[in-house]
């Protein structure tokens, strides 16, 4: 009988880095798998396959990853290569760039949004917004956009 299992290569969902509810992390982190933030982080998250900010999580910094789910508060820019979801408890103050975005009713987003399947991950958010135009939005509970009301600026 063995006490510890052999470490497996990341296959999606198995290995995870966690910053727990009682933790405060200061500095940038590069994660080649997934990361969950339930505490506080001040710094950037880069190269992650999956990023989950729990409903009590707080991040002050930029986030870059494939799939990102925001249930807590983020102050900083988000660059997502596959899918970004802001839960009803989520709050994002900063620019976002992703080919697919879901913002649940009750979520707060204050910043610029750039979408498109051909987004180049190496361009900073400000360069993409300046080159292609951007969509500025502030989503708060109870707001309903009329069809055709949103226009690029």
C-alpha cells in the first residue's frame, strides 16, 4: 500500500495550484496548468490553461490564460485565448480580450472589451483596442442592452 500517488502530467483538471482563502500572494506567477484563487493576489498570472477566481478571491494584476472564470474581484487586464466567464458574483475593473465571453446577470464589468477569433496573444490590450476599435461597457445588475445599441468606438 502506498501513501502517495505518483504525480501525473497535467491532463486538464487534475493538478491545480491554489491560493487559499487565508492566503495573500504578492508577485507574478506562471502556471502551466490550472490555478484557483480564493484568497488575495497582487501580481500577474501568466500562461495558465485554466484560471478560476473564487467568489471571495481578489486579484490586483493582469491575467493571461486559455479559460478564465471570474467569481470574485479582478482589477487589471485579462487576455483569454479560448473562453472568459464572469459569474454573477464577479467584478472586473479593466480591459478584457477574448474570442468568447459570457457575463452573467449581476456581474460588474467596467472597461474595454475586444473580441474576435483571430486575436493575437502577443499584442498588448491597448494596441489591439487602438488598431481595431473597442467596445466600452459597464455592466451592472438590471442593465439590459437594446439590440444594435452597442457600437465600436
